[in-house]
C-alpha cells in the first residue's frame, strides 16, 4: 500500500514538472506569458507594465472618422506628449494624410487589424493576413515598421496572441478605459482616467470620441502635475526578458 502511494506521488511530481516544462516552452515560443485557468495554460496580452517610475501611456484607437483628431494632436503637442495610435487598415487607407500627420507629430503607430473583426474567430492564416496587410498599409505611408497590435474590441484568444507574437507583434490591451465611446462628458472621461492610472498604466481612448478631444488636455495636464510622464507604448513595455502575470501586468524577469 505504501509503495502504491509513493508511486502515485512520483507520478504527480513528474506530471507537474511536465506541465511546467510545457508552460516554459510556451512562454519562450510566443513571447507572452501563460497563466493557468484550471489545468489549461492561457496566453495573456499586455494590459499594463510594472514600473518604478511614474511612466504611463495614452493610446487612441482609429477606426471611424477624423473630426476630432486635429484637436487631440494639438493637445498632445501643447503638453509635449507622444501617444500611440492604433489604426485599422480601412481607416489608414481612407485618411493617409492623418496617418502622415500623426507620424510626423512624433506619435507612435500600431495596427488595430485590417477589418476590425472579432479576431478570436479567425484561424492563424487569416490572423497573419490581417496583421500583415494592416501593417503594410501603415508602413507604406510612414516608412516605419509596425510591431504593436491591439485587437478590436479587446477580443483575443491563445491563437491570436501566439500568432501575433510569432510574427513579431506585441499584443497591447489597456488597464484604464476612458469609455469615451459611450459619449460621456469630458469631465467624466477625465475623472475616470485620472483616478484610474498607476505607474505603468495604458490608457484607452478613441480618436473620434464625441468629447475625447475636450478631455485630453485635462488628463494630460492633471497627470503631469501629479508627476506622471507620458511615453509611447513601445517605450513603456519591456521588449525582452519579461513575464506577464494573470492580470496582464508585464514585469521584467531580470
């Protein structure tokens, strides 16, 4: 009886070691951290970044219209802030002058997919096509390589993150949602963001939110007065030697 119990214990230890090895391989292969949900490892994108410094990023998703984009760029310039804009391919093709204007302002550009679809429903081949096509549309205008990706609707699964990583993209989410797409008042948007940030936060806004442009100057100046510095997402994240915990917080592994 003792032998049977000991043998079962050995099997459990070996099984645990095997699962750990699989997890490690997954992490190294995809550049994304896998966390356990039950006994199944799941890949997690970057929601925020562990930083000792008071560094944060403000981001804008571009999919519909440009009516308020100039005012946003003016506010960013007035506060000497560089943001990150995630662009859908059809927006990029429709408004190339704005892609160029955003790039020349010193802001960073990432892809927000080609068709703004729920990409967790796509297979790896279709995901690669979306990423390649949308990134090329940006590169054709800016001459710069694209390596940041934000999934439409924040919708993702393991296949999406794995495929994106294998093709050289960091999948970026957010930990502070302004909810500007709900057309909240500028004061309400600003308060949501100002009260939600911490070191390493990534703020989600949209270039064509009804009151976004009004809220941006308030957000920038208030947070700068509180000691925060804004950097593009590409400068906030760790490019290598990192892990991502179950909340999506990226941390240096050094």
